[in-house]
């Protein structure tokens, strides 16, 4: 019995699997485009530089959470020298008003599921604006 | 090891540890007692094998042919192209070390190159150097090694220090079988005439006369006649032992040692008695008077050359199927090679037991049945009258022979027989039996006396387990189904576990078998006296 | 020596990757050309090796039987350890490849001097190997989130399973810990166990250090030195959609990860890592023990000289006759 | 372990108390005769069927040590020494190497008891000067006895091998021989 068919079949299956992303994206007609975000219009700068925020905003938020909940420290001096309240809904979402068009776009793109919204509610105002 | 003794003042602090050098520097010190002598040129000439010449492994010059290197590399290439096992096993070892302490030679000798992984690396390093791109470019950095005469010597030393028992392959996560590597190694060594006499003399004899010892047809008949006479004395029954009889239903092929060595001979007596008791229509053959096949230890080609006789003789005699006796590597050849090499056996019929009408469906293509399968079937169908008390002088254990256990799976049949024919049977520890059985240390043609020390080392793990059951259960008999075991376990056990006996399964069958018309047995098949029946009954 | 050499080599490679990420002119090379070349090498190399193996036939049935054969109907055969059917072989192979059955045979509960029941080092080897391989597979599958857009639910589910404990943000993946731990153990074992150290080659350490380098750089990026994940995905997606880009936001640490991975991919087909494919092809495991039931053909079976009956009879005619045995020719 | 018969009580007591450490060191020294990786295997592998060589040593050395401090029973000593020497007789050891493990005990005892490496009449803690030296000499004398016995056993093993070999050759063709003998 020749096992060549079996081996070639197995090899093709393997090659198909490891190149799966190519076929998947070809089928979806996708090219590499980063998500487009709706940026705030009213503010010119964030609490920290953009590069930092892009990579490490979760660190900042976690620190804020700990500071507020455990130490009761509620104020944060930003890079621009201004003082901010350590608040996701109050500070961040005051500018980035739309969760769906700002937070979720990147999180979905990178398949990240932060647990922020399990406790925090989007404020009514934010929701309204979004609508 | 140094030959001179250390000075007395050094004795207390001497450090025998060899320098921690890289294993890839080939270095073999051939110490007498640990290697086998070279094959006599006349055997090579008779078989048409290359480079016949007088030489010995302990001499500096091995008189390799001028183009030895090219011959070996060419041979390697051919075998890489022919055997996927070989090519794969050269490529995929990850050196995890799982096999390291599975080899009986490593356990018994402590020589690191007896770890299966390193034994194979001796070959792999050469493979990498000459057959892989990385090895050709980077050499040692890619784990490669030049092929030099020293490497050939090292191969010779270690490939004739592996009994091809396949124990390591049971534990390897990829099933890498050192036996395959050793077989290729020996084929390559044979290409340049580096072979051992203990293998090639039986091969030459077998080729010419039909059996290992070179017994000629008339002497073969004398042996069987002698056995018939002895049986008549012991049992009062004169059995038939037909030879070369055309038209018999079954051809019975045994390892020839049963006709000249002990304790093999008692197994022959047992099977003669059994066949008489059931009235089997069978014949021996003087032409195919050897089931054992030392070609397996030489090359695939030689294996085929020797094995061809069995089918040829079955065809000539016009039998329906073939029965095979108790022999280990013979069964590796029969089970895994014979049909492919010398089949198809379409001139034979699917084996059916003439006594029980059982169809041996598992042998329907090869048409050869193991005598333990045959007898187990008889006992199961209660076709035999057995008196196990006649084996009461034995407390038995069963030693699984490597080949039936790991290349076939003959595990329960002999145990079933043993439990039926003797009342005292105890297993050795679980990790030393069945597929994890330890080799006798003398398989694959290494059972010669110049190699005695190495055999004692290699067999130590087996002997150790035997000692365990002796101490624990009072075991005094090791039963087995292999002619090499029967030849080499007695000296092994005599050294490590004095007082232990070795017997074939069918010797015990013969003891227990109650045959119609027999006189009261006063001795077992060895001629040793039994206790009177009344006494046995009262126990 | 082998270990140190491999460590130096892998460190140098990591440094090269880092430099590739730092120097603007080199970024397209390290971010696009090398990954493409490496992956292509991987695909072609693996195919080549498998085809070479395939070209060598399996002339004989040589399964290693690890249990009772199928013979008489009333003896229970060991269907997985000594399979006689294709189904049995599939089962055996599944156990081998999924659970490392043979390696597991090493482990045994044993009584070491005294009554303390302990599992041997061999058990650790099995566990370490199993954890490493399964974690690695899990991590590779998880990485699909960088290559697929939109990310399928399966991949998200895997990740959800993996960060079951929800420690920290980004949350800790269990497989990251297991992989690093298992690799560390396998390395330590090579260094500490004298038997294994003796048999270890340069290549053995190299593979381990390379994998460790990839794991460590990945872990650093996720938990310590954050990188812009969106940019990383942009790059990855660019590669698989054949619209490669190297976004500015991608930092040098990512290049270390990517370059070591490229090295691994390119090295894979020419190394022992091919055991991944080889494990499926091993004739001592993937054949049914049915050689007496079914005839198997050796494709290169050739005729050999034999000593025929006629020759034998001619040579010993007188003796056969004298012994009274039948002859073909008188 | 009563210490009956050997040396002074203080030394015997000290040796008995230090038995574990001494035997451990003795085993380690004995294993050093093997290649490094093998030595580790022999020392660590606990399965007696996987590691019969190491196991034999691990069982026999403590028992030999007991005999050294005890009765020096010839029968028991022979059995214990034979177990070890029998293995070494088929491994790559010269006779002196094969039996040297007994002498190693002297060195080990001196090290463990903080005694100088060469015999000199130095005081032993808790005993008079000469008395301590004599006690040590007595123990070392017993070790010499053991070594001689081990050497005898080694030679016996080697001899045994020759007649087993001869026997094996006979057994191989025993039937032919018997057939010849029969009228």
C-alpha cells in the first residue's frame, strides 16, 4: 500500500492551515487598514503623550483605579501641567465621548476585551451624545 | 581502561573517571571479553560477501578495502533511499534522553555510548556531515563528524554491542528504533568486510546445509531418531518424526538448536509428544531445518536469502500451512518480513487447526502459525489431557523474549499455556516483562564466549529480576520461547542467580501431557525423577 | 560550551533584530522582507523534507508492538498499543501525538528508598514536554488575532479561556507562564542532568534558546514594555494581505520578537524541529501489526541468490540416500 | 550494632553515630569510578530493576559498614561483597580497581572523623592518644580483611566465568555428545 496520497494530503492540509490567515483575509477582501477612530474635537492634548497612551493607557487606568479606590487620591497632574480628576467616565470620556467609535474600534481590532464596562456605566450624557 | 595496576599508595584516591571529552571523538579500546572475533574469510567467500581477509578487531590495521569510505557513504545513500525508517530516524531525534536508561547494556555496563541515543548518534553524526546541507557547510557545529577508520571501529564495537531488542523504541516519543539503526550499521560494516564469526558462520552453515551448526541431512535424522528413542524410554510411546515427507498437512520448522543443544532439546521432545498425542499430520524438513535466521543480524538481503528456504520447501512438499517452533528472532523474520520478502504464499492454505478447526485468521496471508498459538488453542478447546502436578518440581516464571514481545505481541499465549501446564507460576516485576522485557544480553548474534563479559553485563538487568522472583516466590525455572534465550540464559543465570533452570514452554507441556498408552512417568523429559504419583496426590 | 555558544548566538540574533527595529533604513528589511523570506523558507523547507521522507518507501512492516497481538478470538488484543486495524492505528497515533503516550511510559509511581511514593524525573520530562507543546499551540492559535480581521469568535474564546484568572491588565495568559516554565525546565534539565548534558548538541540548546527568546520578548511586550498593539496588528495584517507596511509606532522590541520568529521559521525545516512532521511518519508507530494477516509489498524487492533444494540435494545426495530420506531425483 | 569486638568504645560510638554520613560518602566515592553521567544515574535512579548496579551498592555498603563495627561474620561479608564484586568482575575494571572500593572506606572514615589522611598516633577526641590510634588501626585492619576477601571473591568470579564458558560450549552441542556416547 502506498501512503503517498495520505502524506501529500496531510502536507497540503498542514500548508493550508499555516497559511490560513492569507486565505481568510483574501476571502474577506481585506487589506491592512488600521481602525479609524473618531478623535475628540474640543481638546488638543491628552493627559499623556499619544505614543504612551496608545501602548500603555491600560496601565494608567489601572493606576488611577488603585489610587482612587485604595488611596483615595483623586487628582492627577498631566503632562501639560493641568490637573485632572482620575476618572474614566469623568475625564477620559469627557473628550472621547463615544465608546463605540473610539475604545471599541481598537479593542475589537486587536481582540481585546477590557473589563472596564463591567463596572463603569457609560454616562447618560455620553450615550446621548453618541446617539 | 588502563591495563597496569595503580601503585598501592594511589589506590585510595585514584579517580577512574574518564576525561570528560566530547563523545564525537571516536575512541574505542577493545578489551578482550567485550567484543566478538572477526568472521573467517572462508565464510565470506562462500556467501559472496566483500573483502574476505584474515583480520581481528584488536589489531591496529583492519585491512579495509581501498575505497572503504566511498563504499560506506554510497551504501548509506542507498539505504536512506530504501528505508524511510532509516532516513527518518536519522532526522528526527530530539535527544530528549528518554531512552538513555532503557538499554540493558547501558544499565549493566555504564558506558554512556550504550545509551540508545548515543549509539544512534554514532551513525547520525556521519549522516549529518555527508547528507545534510548544514552538516556539509558547518561540520561539527551542525553535529557532523568525519568518517574515519576510527569511526568504523567505533561502529563495529557498538553496533555489535546492541542486541536489536527494540526496548528503547517502546519508550521513544517518536518510536525511533535503535534496532533499525544497528541493522543499517551492520549492513554498512558488512560492505567493507567488518563482520563477526559468530554470526557469519551460522549464516554460511545455514545457507549450505540448512541449519546453524552445519548438520547434514543424515545427522539431522540421527538427532530426531535419538529423540524418538529417548521418548520411548521415558514414556513407553514411540512417536513418529517424519522428515521431508511429501503430502503432509503441516511443515514444522524449528530452531535447529533443538536438535543438538540443551535445554532446547527438551522442547523438541515436548513438541514431538504433543504432535503424537493429537495425531498431527506433519513433517520436518532437512533442507529447511533452521527457523532461526542470522541473516537478520547481517543484512536484509541475507535475511531474505536464508528465509527463502521455508516457503520453497513448503511448496515442494505440498503442505497446507507451516507451523513454527519456539524461537525469538525467527519469529521477527516470519512475522514482519517473510511474506513481504519471499511471498506471496498463495500455494498454501489459510491455516486451520486440524484438531479444533480453529481458523488462524491472523496468519491468513503468511500462513505460518506460532506453536504457542497452536497449543493455546488446543488447551482452550480441551483437546489435551494435562497433569500439571508433573511440573510441581518447578516454580516457573516467564521471560518474554524481545522479538515475540516487541515485534509481534505474543504475550498471553505462552502465559496461558504455562498456567495450564504448571501449578506454580509467578510473574517478574511489571517493568521487566511483556513489552518492557529485558533482553538476555546475547541476542542478535552476540552469544559467543569471547564476548562473555559484555553478555554478563547486558543480561544483568534480566538476571536481577529473576533473582527477585527467586527470593520472593522461590522460582527455580525461567520458561521462555526463544532458542537464543535457551542457549544464553543458563550461563547468565549461573553467574548471577546460581541454581536457576531454563526451559522451553513446550518442555513443560510435554511433562504435563497425558498421552494415551503411556507408561507411568517416573521422570520428566530431562530424565530427572519425579515424585511418585501417590505422593504428589497427597500434597 | 554548546550551551554557551547557542546563548551567544541567540543573543546576537536578538540584538540584530533590535538594531533592525532602530535603524530606519533597515525597518522594511526586518519588518517585511525577512519575514516573507523566512515564512517562504518554512513552507518550502517543510514540504521538501516531508517529500524526501515520502520518497523513501516503507519496505517492511516494523511496528513496535506494545501489547497483546490479535490472534486467537478468546485472547483480548491490545487495540491501541498493538493495533491491527486502521482505526487502532489512528487511536495509537492520536495518543502519541496528543498525549505523548510513549514518553509517558517512562513515568511510574515508585518506591524510592523508604516508603515515600515519588514520581521520577522521567515524569517531569513528560509533563514538561506536554505543557510546552500544548502551550505553544495555544499561543500560536491565540496569535491569530493579529492576522485575522475581523477576529473570529473562536480565537476570542481561546483567549478568554487562557486568561481565565483575569489577573492584571492586560490580563495574564496562563499559557505564557506554562510555556516559559516548561521551556525553562527543559533547558535546565539539559544543563543539569549529566546524561542529557552529555548527549546534547549545539542545535539542541540553540532551539531552546531561540524559543525562549521568542517567548521572553513576547512576554515583555505584553506585560512589561508595552508596545502599540494596534500597530503590531497593522504590520501583521499587512504581511498576510500582501500589502506590507511597517507602521512607525512599532518599536524595536517587536522587531526582536519578529526577527527571532523569522529565524525559527527558516531554521525549522533544517533541524530536529522537523520531528513535528516526523512523528506522524514513524513506521514503528503508524503501521498496523497485521503483517501475517495482510500481504505487504516491498517496492524495491529484488531477487537474491539462494541455495535451492536441487543444489542442496545434489550436494548431499549420498547422505540423504543413506539416511533413508526421500529424494527428488534418485 | 553493638560494637562488639572492635576498637575502643569512643571510636566505635563515633563511627556508629556517623554511619549515615560515612556510608553516603563511601557510596559517592565508589560511584566515582564510573563515568560522570553514569555515576549520577547509579546514584539517583531508585527503581531496583532499572538500576540494579546502583541498588546493589546502596544496599550492600551500609550492611558492610555494620559488619565492620560488628561481628565481621564471614558468611554475611562474603554475600555482601560478592554482590558488588560480581558486578565489577564483568565491567571494565582491573582486579585492583574492582576491589578498591573497600579501601576507599579508610579514607572516608578519616575524612568524616576529621582525622589526618595518614596513620599517625594522634589523639582521638575523648580518648587517650595511643588508645585512639590503636582503635583506628583495629578498624583499618578489619577493612584490610574485607579487601582481601573481596579480592578472593573477585578471582573466584573470574574463575567461575571460565568454567561457565566451558560448560556453555558443552551444552550447545550436548546432544551430539550424548549420541556419540550411546552405543
